[in-house]
C-alpha cells in the first residue's frame, strides 16, 4: 500500500488511493461533495461483503468515478 502511494507524484491522488483502499472493504461507502454537500453511496453490490472479485471491482469503480468528480469518502 505504501509503495502505491509513494509511486504517486500527486499527493491528492495518493491520498485518494489510500481512502479507496481503506473503504473498499466495507459493505457500502458514502461519499460527500465538499462544495455541494451532496452525499452519494456506492454499494452494497451482489456478493458484498464476500471476497467476490466482481463486487469489489464495481464498488472500486463507483468510488473512483465519484472521486474524479470531487467527492470524498465520509466516515459513518
């Protein structure tokens, strides 16, 4: 995990990747847009929280897509 972060030259990307890694194991993840305050949720997906690879990929893709739009993970 540290190698992935140190490989990132952009600190924001490194912090975002760390957040994704930390929250990807949860059943669902809430994200909030800092400017609008809008909250969105990624998951749960069929197969969650089992180690189903496709469910993890769907959740990771959801988190990454909202992250590109400025959303940040919210601790519940």
